[in-house]
C-alpha cells in the first residue's frame, strides 16, 4: 500500500463562509451613502480610524514584538502632510490621504535609526519621546497654525453630502485594504519570519532570517498605516492641532483595543475597536468615571481573559475568521483496482 499523502490546509470552511459574508457586507456598506444618514457615515469613519490605527499597532507589537508608545507621531504626521498638500499645494485632500500615509512611511526610515538603537522598555519610552519631538516641531510652525492648529480649507468648494460620502468610501476602502494586506502578509513566508523574530531574535537570525531588515519593514508599514488613519481622521474632522494629532491617547487607546480584543490576532483590533467605540459613544459623558471604567475593563480582561476576548473565544470554541496557521492533513491514498 502506498504511503498516505500529506496536504496543507490554508483555510477552513468557516473562513471561506466569513469571506463570502464579508464581501456581501462590504457591498452593502458601499451603498450606505445612498440610503443611510450622514451621522452613520461619520461614526463609521471614526471606527475605521480607530481600527486601522489599532491594527497597525498590533502588527508592530503583537506580531513584531516592538512595543511602541509613540505611533501617534506618524498618525499626526500623516494628517499634517495631507493638510499641507491640500491647503498649500492645491491637491485634492482625498488624493492627499494616501500621500500623507506614504510620507509617514518614509519619515519612519530615518526615525528608525534612532528608535532601533533602543530595546525593550527603552524602545517604548524612546518612541514616546520621538512623538513629542514631532508635536513640538509642528507646534512651532506658524504656517499650519502653530500650537492652536488650523482648518482644512481645501474642502470648502465641495458640498457637505459629497464630502461625507467620499470620506466614507475612502474609510471603507482603507479598512478593506488594511485587513487584506495584513492578512496576506501574515500568511506569507515573511509573516512566519516576523513571528519567529517576535519569539526569539537570536534563534531567528541563526536560521538565516534578516532580522534588522524585517523589523525595519514592519516599522515602516506600521507607520504607513498610522499615517493613513491620521490623514483619514482629519479629513473627516476638518481641523488639526498638535495636541490632537500627536496625543499619546491615540496609542493608549490602540493598546486598550488590542488588549481587549486579543493581541497577536487579526480579529482582536476589530473587536476592540467596536467595544471602544461603543464605550466612547455611550459613556464618555461621565467624564472621570468613563476613564475609570476603561481602566477597570482593561484590568478585568487581563486578569480573566489573558488572550483577550477574541483569544478566549478562539481557544474555547475554535473560532478563527482569518486563519494564518497552516495545518497538515493526511490524505488517504487512492486505491487502484
């Protein structure tokens, strides 16, 4: 009898069903500007910015092992580049959104030369200091309003309905692109290399993985995504200031979303972003009690659901909307007469 064949399973029946449902939901969501209310579109844009930013932080820390507290540097930089291209260069702000993200990715290259000289907790604090340098630098540029900020005037000639619907479609496209690119990256050989680096850099390098190059690539991609979220957010907000753009709260919120949803899982930032948006929407009027509630929720999750809410569900029921693991299956040989 011939030996059994080995097959590699890359997807499950559940993940294929989720893909079909996801495509249908995206198509329905794309039609929202034709029948929905403008407030719904604004809420979706806000959730999309939270989600994209949290997903990029998860890629950097959850998969790459680089815990940063300064990703708001690229969030604000992308927003400011978008505004300057729109207000001063006469470029359509919607076209300037990906250019702002590209600028954030490019500026991450020289920034990495400083950040990567640090490791562990020093890396985290160092990235925070770098973000503060960005904030103080833009606060001293009078052309963009200095410390008080300025308004995005390039959208004045566009009516409100067109502006809101276009911003919504841009947010939807950015969400789909972010999920697809991160998912495909993690399923590739480079994704496996990144996980190996996170677990043990020395062992990964001994196996021929270019650790420094991979970490730089992930850092630049995470900066690009953060810049994309920032440019998108301030197109919807129509106003930017250094304190709003480079606030450490952005990274704090991203950490909260990823920890609540499940670090090191694609579904984690999505679950965390939805929970954070709901809490922010319905409980933010309570002021200090709202912040205490966020902290208490984070403590409870870390104590009783160490892998996050989605991580718990995945371990208990085997749920996986975006499987990145490969399974070896034994295929019985075909009997010949």
